[in-house]
């Protein structure tokens, strides 16, 4: 498993890098679960870590706005992100999800075919009025994304494991693998979730709050990244 840590600035990015993160995921929690940071921050993080690890960037929790999402995705890619991550928030149908993801993939891959698109669904999909994330592997494979992710849409301290069983998360990872996709699990994960995560074996685990001491609004602590990496 690779460890994806989500800093909001260069100082946090360096702490994540020094702690052993495998992917540095630039985001802005003030704008939501997958809130977008600024293009100059993506570039600054890439420079700060001297491109020693891949940089990911979130572009937002998107309802059905494929044009806006495509432009945002291109912005993240052209700013230096190797992974471009979008959340399908308030997406009502499989058709809407397919249209969104197809357009985002085209925007990113036309710019640089080597860059990866990450499609995120939400384990708490019922309370945010979105489609089930269990549909994402099939939709993502058809749309041409590289990674499918499970996150939480509402950041209130409840983890993905409170909305999805270990068996469901294992099925999510298995479906992704069978369709040739990488998989990621995130969503207010805690240290006590690690034994289950090891059994599920996603390709990537996405973290912020856990390495901020449990409060994602505070600062990433290098020693907690070290602890998490060692326990993985």
C-alpha cells in the first residue's frame, strides 16, 4: 500500500515527505472533502519537495458540471499534479457520472497521457444524495480513469468504516483490481482502522486528520506520518 498525505501548504508537504508519504496530495479542506487549493500552491509544493514524490491535487466535490470540472482538471494537471482527483458529489445517475469522468479524462489525457485521473465516491453517499461508490469501478473503467477512491463527503469525524462494512470495502478494491484500476480508501481513517485496511489491501490509503492528531483543521505532524508509515 502507498500512503497519500494531504497537505494544504509547503510546510505540511515537507513534513509529509520527511515522514515517508508516497504521494503528496494538495488540497484545501476549507472548500470541502476534496476542496481545491490554488494552482500556485500546487507548483509551490512540487518545488518544495523537489519532485521527490508524485504530487496529487484535488479539484473539488463536484455536482453535475462536466465543463467546469474539465477546466479545473486541466488546471491541476498543467500546474504540475501527476494525479488529478475529483469527487462525484451530488451526482444523481450513472449517466451523469460517466459524462463527468469521460470529459475530465479527456481534458487531462489530451494535455498529458501520463497523468492519472482519480474518481472519488463517498461512503456516506446516502446522506449527501450521491450515487453509490460501489458503482465507481465499473463507471471509472469505462470512462478511462486510473484510480477509484472511497472517501467521506461530510467531515464530521465519522469514518468510512461507519458507513461501509469491511466486506463492502474489500469488494470495492476487488472490483477495481478486476477492471485494471488502482484503488484508494480514505475518509477520516484512524489508527485503529489499520488492521482492517491491511486486510482490505487498497493500493493507496488517503490521510489527513490521522496525522494532524485527529483534527484535520490543525497541522500535519511529521512524527505521526512516521508512526503511520511504520505501522502500515
